[in-house]
């Protein structure tokens, strides 16, 4: 039951026996009407002078009114069916904690095979009713983090936008929209929370948007292609990030050797290794983009940004591209992916040759000269 007063809104779980003030962002104002939207289970409230207020998904209150969670220390409520809506669709993980947990609460979304689709970050864990939100996306791809300064702007890390940072991003108009994870396809998923070492799960049904022109099979194909592109972006970023990590160390070594004329031969060897790394890196990402400057649209994209842009075109959009996440992928999208992956395989082979066959003897030469060898970043090395 819901009741509006001259300055508040109240709800009752026991047919009016006890009333609780429902705030949750609702300002103090006269409540003139309240109605529950039957399909989405949203509470819609009309106020005087404060407009319309909507509390998304009151299924936890509905289930609590039926006694769910009354005798348990942790209650993960059964979620409502979630509609796969692009650009704002979300699913709620609602749970109640009778006591304050000893450690942070963990939440995740799993697919029908039990594989993790998304780890939800920084979920609330206070005593009482809690809610975490999932945007119906897989994890976003890992991105390139540049650590070296481009010759065109050797003082780039002194700029206010990068000052005090040890890495910088590639910037490009419209790119941010494409740097997102794949949208899930309709189907049965599972939400899981873990509280003080104990896990609780509930099934989650994601249904196709009735306005979508694609059928479930089309959207499954769409999701699989987006996952393929996401994994390719991860692979490319990992290689570039490893090269950037080592090139930053080479840069420091060069500065040291330039001050010692007796090390001219070793300096030349170091410069040659830096060039070899650049040759591989700039097959993965165009050199112009490594300036972190939107004005440098002067060269054709390489593997990395071709993947990023295609991810936007196949997925939810980028820049002035609307995206195609509600449709079956086109034959062209598959063909382009094949072409880019062919280039990626070739670059990966060169990367492996460099890392496995050329870096080890180079490191030995550094060590023989009393210089610390190049260290790996500790991330994926492909």
C-alpha cells in the first residue's frame, strides 16, 4: 500500500499496520497521486510543484510484503523480466542485508553456462535494502595507455590534461561511444551476490525489445560478433601497452647513455631496439593517433582504431554512426572483421618474434653493461 500526504510518501507491507516513509530522492512535497505501472513494476508519483517522480522496480517491496526475506540474513530478490532496450536498458540487483557485512559485497552477472558476463563494481553493502545496476553490457574492452611522448609533442605529459599521470589515452572524436562492451542478447542469465563468503543467486530473464526489428537469433549473432571485436581490441591493446611499457624504459636508458660518450655503441643498440618496437607498434595503431590530438586525422587507421570504429558501427554507435546492435550483422561487417583479424595475426607474429627472440639477447647486453634489463608490465603478453 502507498499513501501520499501533504509533504511525504509512505508505504506499508502489512495492509496498513505499519507505515514507512519512502524518500529515495523524493523531495518533501504534497503527493497527489501514486500508481504502480503493471508491466515494469515502477511506482509513479504525482506531486504538487515538484513534477512526476518514478521509483524504478518496486518488486523488492512487493516480495517483502509476501514475507520474502523476513527470516533470512541475506535476501537476493527475484528480479523482474528485463527488456533489452538500447541506450538506457538496465537490470537491477536488489538485495536486503539484515546485518552490516564484515567485508565488501560482490555482485556479478553470469550467462546460462555460468560464465561471468560482468563483475559489478562498488556495489552498496549497507544494512537494509540495497540495489546495484547492470547496464546490459559485457565488460568494455581494454584500451591503449600510451607512456611515451610523441616526437611531435615531447612535452605532452606537462600539459594540464596529462600532468602527474604516467599514461595517456588515445583521443578521437566519437571514439568514447565505441569503447563500450557488447550488448547482451535476449536469454536467461543469472545474478549473483557474495556476502562474507556466501553466494546467493537468482535467474534473470532478458527479453527482446518489442520494437526491435531483429529476432533473437539475429541478436545472438550480433552479440557474438561484438564479443569477437572486443577480444580483438583487448589483444591489440595488450600488445601496444606492453611495447609502450618497454619503450618508456628504453627512453630512460637513452637519456642516461647520452650523457656518457663511452656508451655510444650501446646507445645505438638501444635506439635500434626502440625503432624495432615502434615498427611493430605502429602496425597495430597509427602513429598519428599516438599524439592524443584530435587534429591529427592525417593517416589511415591501423588495426586498433579500425576495430574500435567497427565496434561502434556493429554495436551501439559512435560519433555520427547510429550503430546496428538491434539488427543482424551485415556480411560486410563479417568481411571487415576477417580482414582486420588477418592484419592482426600478422602483427601478432611480428610482436612474438620481437618479444621472444630479440628482446632476451638485448636484455643480456644491457645487463652486461650494468644496466637493468627491460621488465615486462605483468599484463597479458599475447
